[in-house]
């Protein structure tokens, strides 16, 4: 599993000795396909562990919010049940709060390198969890950092903080049992 997803990266990774290749953000069906290829009987085990859908998260399949791709949460539920979804949401919240704090420190100190690193991390965790609107804001913040537009970066940071508060509420509501 790698973040290297440019053309030719697959071949470089396999040439370097990797057994297989999966680029982030990965989809659960891609992971299942690769695990099935390399681990015998994994698909049977996954299917039997998820025979009874969890009603609390299963209802999310009909819920829509343009800020969150709920199919990501549903895919996680299918892979590991409601416990996995709760764990992933809790970890996302923890990591996102830390990343936003680092982004804020970077913007306040006008540290372009630190902003690039912290924003990249925040963008990645948003992408992995299907937090689309916030990820888009982080991309715009990254652009402001690249051009050293610190006033605009501060405005995007405020929008990201507001969005994160709303996303946390939505995620907590989606994972209530």
C-alpha cells in the first residue's frame, strides 16, 4: 500500500520487490481483491463475519450529504462491521484535530514547508474517509501556501475549522448505535 500513484509507480514498486501494489486512497473492494489473491480463504472469512448488517450504519446507505461520501463508511462496515466504522471515525477525529492544529501553527508562523506537510496529511485522511468538502478546502489551502498567500490561507483555515466541527457532528451521528 503506497501513496505513490503516478504513472510508472506500480512498475517501480514491483521491480523493487513488492509482491503487489495498491495506491491510496484505496477502495475496500480493491483491498479485498488483493488480499483474496494473496491470502487463501480470506473472502469466505470476510463474508461470514459480515452476514448480519448492523442496522445503525446500514441505514447510512440511504443518507446523503455532499460533504461526506457515506459509501466509504458503508464499505468500512462491510469490511469490519460497526466496530471498525466507530474505530475509524474516532481515529479520523483525533488525527484531523491534530492536523488542523499543525496547519494553524504553520499558517500563523508562515512556514510554507510545514504547511505543505500538515495540509498533505489532512488531505489524505479526509480522502481516506470520504470527507470530500473538507478535502477540497484543504486543497485550496495548500494552493494558498504554495503561493505564500497567507491572508487567504488564514481564511481557508477558518473555513476548514468550521467544516471539521460540522463533519465531526455528522460522523458521530452516523455512528450512533
